[in-house]
């Protein structure tokens, strides 16, 4: 069941989303070659808690995992698609670093992801990064009342295929509110004009995941990290967006 949110509920979700955006600003201040992923995680958690919120991912148990997620943010590098666990890995020049941040405050969630180009990346990595980022913005443009849910899915897939990339099919976007993952699931592929009609009050976490090569993925031995089957690059962007009045309301950006 898709739960539409009231104006007051969306105001709380906007508060959560702004905290997510502040975490990214803090990460951008420190992200450089030579730092470890667990250092980023510690900075992110401290920022979240300084805003009187809690890290939404810490202790989360996924459907496919036998253990709770141990960290505050997900950090996935190069061929890692999503759900990477921070640790002692040192970030290197030329890597794509995807960071997924979720927070909970006053009973509601905010969720977003950004992929960062660290130092000098390859031309392929740069193309992949641009295509994925642009796909998110194009998808957000479809978040208006009267459109169909799959209009979002279709424009994401079209952007990937235009550049010769593939979309991840095993993991999807989602509704969000009092629960991190609510209905509907938002595929990153498919024909337009299908699925529920978008209505004011729906809140969606839209998250294109583009792969350089195959769309096939697998879960690593840590039971969380998702990697491309061919070990080629992946890129991930996400924003939480409310269907509201005439234009989409992006809850996880400061401007």
C-alpha cells in the first residue's frame, strides 16, 4: 500500500533530508585519497547525531542478510554497487566512491546517495558518473502528479542505454516515510505509462544504479556488499522526493 504524507509529515521528512544533505557537505570536506572508509563513517555518524537524529542504516537487517548492517553509512567503491561496509580500506586516486546516507528523526526517514570522483578518474568513469547523475535529475523531473510510476523507470533506463551502460535490476528505489522501505518499488527499467498514478503526498527514494558492463550483480562474502558480476565499474545516485503541488520537492538537497 502506498502511503501519502500530509504537509506536516513532509515537513518532518524535509528536516530529515536536510540532515542527510549536511552529512554530504561534511563528507565533501574530508574526502580525498589516503583516508579510510571507516573514518568517513565516523564523521558521518557524528554529524548525524549532532543534529539529534540517528543513523538509519546502523543495525538495519536486510532481507538477504543474516546479520545487521554494522555501520552508519554505506560506502561502495568502483565495482561495488551498494551496501558496502566501511572499514580499513584506503581510498585511492581515480576511484568512484558511492556513499549512501540514511537518517531518522521524529519518526521519519531521509535517504540519499552520492557517487564521488576521487582525483583523476578514467574517461569511462567520468561518463558513467555523468550519466547516472543526469538520470536522477531526469527522473525527478517525472515526479509530478498524473504521471505513472514507470515513467520514472523508463527515463532512467533510456539514459543508461544512450551511453551504452546497463541498469541494476536486482535492487530498486522505494517509497519512504515512517519506514525506510515502503511501497512502491521503483524499478530503474521498463516501459513508460505503467504502474500507479503519481499523486500529491507520495514520497519516493529514486536511485539509479548504472553499471559499466553487465547488469548482473552478486552479494559478497560479508553478506552485504553488492558487486558487479564482471567487476566493472558501478555508479549510484539517490534523492528522496515528494510529489507536491506543481513541482517535485527534493527533500535531500539544501538548495
